[in-house]
C-alpha cells in the first residue's frame, strides 16, 4: 500500500485551528489504517484549543487534537491477524512502553514512558485522531460489535475513565447493599458534575446495581435535567449557593480557608439531606463520592458528605493544589483515591457495557451535538461555551467524518 493523504484538523496555537492535508504512510506490519468515523471532544482538547496548553504541557508545534475515536479499518499490516478490512474499532490512544513493572501489572496508564495521542507532553508531539484516516497499533484497536454505534465507539474512551474510577473505588457488592438495607441503611453514591464523565459514570453505576441510590449534583439545573431524562432512576441535587458572601480576595488565607470549609460542610449536609428517606432507610452519608469537577469546593464537600469508612474518588483534573479537610477524612477513615485515565481492563469492559444496551439512553442524552470535521472551529467553540446558540446545554460534541470511510454513520 502506498502513502496516502488525509485531511486533518490541526492546532497551530490558541484558537488557531486549520484544516490541512497530511501524508500518512502505509501501516507498519503491526498497525492498521483506520478511517475515523467519530471523535468526541474532551476537556483537554478544549484547554489546548483555548490556551495553547493543557496545564504544564505546551503546544510547541502544530498538533492534531482528538483522542476519543472510533472508525473502520481500511488496511492492515502484514503481521496483523486480529483485525481485517471493514472491522469497526474503538482506538485506545495511550501507547505505553509495555516493558516496565507498571505495564506488566496492567497499570500502563501511569507508565512513565507513556505517549498519548493529542497530548503535548512529549515532543515531537503525537498527533491525535481529528483526521480522516490514521495508522494505529492493531493491538490498541478494540473491535466494536454491531450493537455499538460509531458515536458509542467514541464514548468508549471517557466511559473507560469512569469504569476505572469505579474499580478503584471498590464499590459495595450487591450482598453488602442488601445487608445495609436489612440494617435499615441506604447505600448511596454521590457524583459531583453532570458533564459527560459524570453522566457516563452515573450510567455505569446504575448498570452495576451496586448502590440503592445514585445522586448527581451540579450547579446547572439544565444539566441536571439531562441526568433526570436519562431514565435510569437517578436523583439530582442542585448544589446550593453560599449563604454568606465570601471574604475579600485580599483577606488572610486562614479566613478564606475557614469560610470555604464551613460552606463545604453546609453543602455536604444539604446533599445528604437531599438523598431523603426511602422506605424508612437511614442515610449516614455517601458510601462512595466521585468528583468529576476538580473544583476545590466540591472535593471539600465530598469529604464531609462521605459516610464513615467511605471513599472519595478524584476524577476531575481541576486545581493542582487544593486545601482539603484531611482531618475530617482521617477521623472517619474516608479514603481519598486518585484516578488517571484507565488501566488495561477498562476498554473491553466499556465496550461490553455499551453492547449490553444498558447505556442506550445515556448515550442519547450525553451526545448533544454532532458536527462535521470541516466545522471544527464551531465544534470547539460550542464545547468551550457549554451552551449552544439556542441556550441548550452542550455536554458532548462529536465530530463525525463520512468522507473516505466507506459507509455512512
């Protein structure tokens, strides 16, 4: 197979996206070439687009964004036996070293030599998947069953993040939930943030049946309405505003901290109360709290809202430095667990969950906007604003590509 050209959406700097023609070689012996059908925009993509950087990772050369992708195999390397032309796949775009101890343990997500497509951490940068065609290692392309749509294939990556978070949290078993119920207690989970990750997480928890109640909390009532409309039995809670104005920005740090922690306790109490009694069951806090925001106020409230012996899982990548009530966590043995992307178990589990049909209504509500590759500028603008021109909430934007894919979406 000879070299071919592909149209790519390339970032040259903050808010400088350009459609360009790129030359891609034939796939290597262990690669496949994939016609990208759908790519979801992620928060890291938006940071690169808006600021030309994502935290400490600065774009130093033109880079193609996008890493939540699905497509159709159009060519295979000579050594590839697991996939064939015409197969639909979801691309796992983290490329670990495969040889270190962490990789051998299946925890390649924290491999020090990890390269991730669409991340500016490494230089030269590894291009993402917002292009018509791309080559990718065959063993990092996961076969999609017919029951999973192209958009669903693009949701595999963020869903994998949530499933990894659930695994890390060691959720209670159905038997433990039954024992709690017999003892007159509710086994509840709390999710901060009704964005794509929060809603996908809610769907995963509902499908697992590991909790007798799942609460999604957010400051945006419109996003909470989306959670309610997914039809999976969620309870929602609008995060209450502070009762008193915050101290001045130049106030002493101790005064600002005291105010923040006092407000966090009030928010936590309101959220626990919002769970409400069910069949006379008592709520002593949330068994598991999943923060999908990274906002310090949510993390603080999450610790206070956790039940004794509970777990707070930090999924959202927000403020790198936070003031947390660690004492409140230690006194009640609340574990604080960090999550970074996903391990080797997550992609197959995410595809199986999507194929089960249990996430159908979740997918329909999470994917709020679909645009073409040529509309990349508008896609990023919509995702960044969080609302469209009609004032409707934007949760997940999917960029679709029909050209050169050999079929329709």
